[in-house]
């Protein structure tokens, strides 16, 4: 029954790859000199939607001087179509990984990512959602893990497009991001691309052992990797990316990001011939199903050389509201008592429960923040928090000494700021002061910091002629490597009188 149904699955809105029946059809122009150029441009446009598009383009520039940035840009602008953008100018795409018919539960979503790209800024933010997140949709009678949505809706009409649309709609509810596009990734294509590249060399930070990894015979096996450099074939890389029971979901998402980066790095070195390109093209058609049209891919190609920044995040339960060093970006989930869910292991958004599992406000805040304020992520400032609130002033305000600097540090970490340390300021101060030590532009970071606490003064140390004492103090505290020091003063307590502190908002 499964095999029969698989053959009937339709993909009505997906670009019809069969339009190009053969390799020769793709390079059909009569002018032989232009045949290969046209083919490579076509492949570049197709591969562009993948994370490795820019690197493919750069390698092509080196190997074939006839394909210039100007050529790609002209073709893109003349023949391409603009993609749908949100109100901030970002292109939002759902990237969904699934096993396929040969895997047990092969159409359950294994990787769930929303990618938000700002072409002009050259930045892309990727946000992963764990597959065990509980979702509830009364209108559609859906109550269960989010990884089931794609599979359920795919089998209702036997269309990939139907399953993808249902999943992207759910992710819009969770992230608040409008997601008009999807890319579906099949594990077989993933393996084939890695094998075509000759495998990947991965530096494994710590040993990994999974004694319950599902094999292809629908039994279990032991998958084990030692720390240090490992050479992975396609199937081993897939196991490394998918293993769930060896470490946490947070570590799993980091491994997947590591695999993607390794693919990009290997592409730079391995694009050496038309034959290699042809094989990658073939692998890509196995790997990807998408509703992005070829015209839109061609239109996106003009931005191929402006893919400078990629940021990867994942909603996670791994955090602490007390220790900033134990908090991670995207920490807006928790693990509820299993007896409330029939002893199933599931995840909920903070402040949700088994009665109302769909409180997504904080997840939407985070998604909005990291997708539409990418400048502070680009600046990547090292921040040190210092508590300069007078203890006597705390008593005067009738408040308790509540580790205010640590609280803000934890909150900033949840929103992907690089808080490196929390200290006491040398002396109490009235207002909150930001010291900018970096010679680079930190304007984006400072503006984003103002959304978390009031900032009374910004002092740029490179322009401060009276800051000798401050510099001496910074070196004494070994803070000269820091980009920004944020000293919190008494005025922060006045701020708390009007706005209650929330670790998540």
C-alpha cells in the first residue's frame, strides 16, 4: 500500500524538473560557445536557493572566466522574477528535511527550519524548531508533535504541496513570519551530494554514541563517532546529523549546521569540471522539491555574490534564568511532565500547558528580532555587563538586591547577544552607560540594547580624550578585548517601576 501510494503523490505547484529531459536539452542553444555558459548559469540559479549557492558561483568564476558577475547579474535582472518579500524586505523560506519512502516513518519531518534572507544586507537567519514541539489546531483537529503535520497533510491529497503548505502555515503561527516558499529535502539526495563531493571531513568536538539509531531495515543499530577529525560518507554524515539519543536536540541542530558548512567548504574545492556540475545538478533534483519557480531563482541570482552572513538558531529548552553562561539563544521552550501527555516526551513553549499548548508570543518575539534586526548579529559584539546600582538606593526604593545585571545578561543571551561576563562596576552610578571600546560600527547593537533597558549615555572610547582613567581600569579588569561594556545604574530601578521584568519578552 505504501509503495502504491508513493507513486501517486503529486507535486502540482513544484517546478517541473522533467521539462529538461536530458542534459542536452538544458544546453540547447545552437551556439556551441554559449551552451556550457547557459547551462552553468541555469544550475547556478537552481543551486542558489541552497546554502552553498554563493560558493558554487565563486568557484565557477575561478574555473570559467567567461562567467562573470556582470553576466550573472544581467541575466538575473532581465530574465528573473522578484520573490515575495515581507514588510521588512526579507525572503522567508521553510526548509523541511524528511527521510522518504525507504525510511521508517519516512514522511515525518526530521528537520524543520525557517530561513529569512535579506538580499541587500547579505544576511540569512535560520531558525530551527524541534520536532517534538506540541501543536494544537482545533479547526483542523490537529493535536500532536509538529513533525506529524507534513506527513498527515501529504497523505490527505497525495501532494507534497499540500503537506508543505500545512507545515508552513503552522510555522507562521509559531514564528509570526509570513512564509510563502518552501524547500523539501530528501535524505537520499542529501547523501548523494555528499558522496559526489567525495565525503566530508568533520571535526567532532566530543565523542558521540547512539545505541538506538534506526537502521534501514527498521531495526536499531549503534552509531558511534570518536572525537577529532572524521571523514564521513553520505550515509555517515546523515547519521551524524540525525542522531537524537546521543546528545540533546540543541547539540543535534549544531551538528546539522556543521554539516551544512562542511558541504559549502567542500564545494569550493570540488567544482572542477562540467561532469561534476552535471552530477550535482542531478543530485539536486533528487534532493529538492520547492514551489520557488525557476524565474524566481534566476531573479535571486543577482544577489548570489552578496551572501556574507549566515546565522543559525534553534528553539531550545536548554537554558537557565539564573546563570547567564547556561543560557542559549532561542531558549523559549520547556519539557512538561510526561504524565500530562500520555507519557510521551514532548516540548512546549514557556507559559504553555496541556490545556493551552499554543502560547507562541515569546517565540514570535525572538523570530522577529533575529530575522529583522540582523545588523546587531553582523556586528557580533563582545559584551560585558557591570552592575553599578547602589545597594543603599535599592533599599531606598523598597526593592531587593536581585542580581539585576545577571538578569539582563540572561535575557540578552536568549536574544543572541554575546554576553561574555558579568561583573560589578568600580563604583555606583546614576545612569546606565554604554562604553564602546571597538573601533568598528556598533550602532546596530546599541540600538537593539535599548529595547531591553534604558541607556542614558553612550561613550565611544576611541573618541574620548578624557578617558585615561577608564582605560586604566579596563586593563586592570582585563576587559580591553571587549567591544562594549554596559554599566547599569540606579535609573534602571526607576525603569522597573513602570515595566515589569520578563526573562522572555
